[in-house]
């Protein structure tokens, strides 16, 4: 293809990689999520007895769960 231009390489190879990279990041992030039980275990292991922790799963409009962890100091 003549004349050679860097913009042609950019739009042919770099731009098409963006959806792939975004999909890969989303899949890997979902696989790394912690359950409510794991979150509670980590919170209790790494805090003093002054903190109160609550974990759970909230349902959203799509029917999927959103895991949460909240904590507060009881003093």
C-alpha cells in the first residue's frame, strides 16, 4: 500500500485492539471478585476489635448480585 503512513497502521491494528482489551479486562475482573464470606474473613483478620463489619449481596435491576462490605468504628 503506497504511500506508507503511520495513521494506516494505527487505525488497522491499534484501534481494533481496544474492544478486545476492554473485554479481557472485564472478564478477568469478574473472575477475581471476592464472595461476601471471603470479604468478611479478610476484614476480621486485618482489623482491630473496635470495628463492626457487615457484608452482603444486593440485587440490581438486572437480577445480578452486587457484593458489598461496610465497616465502622464502634468507639
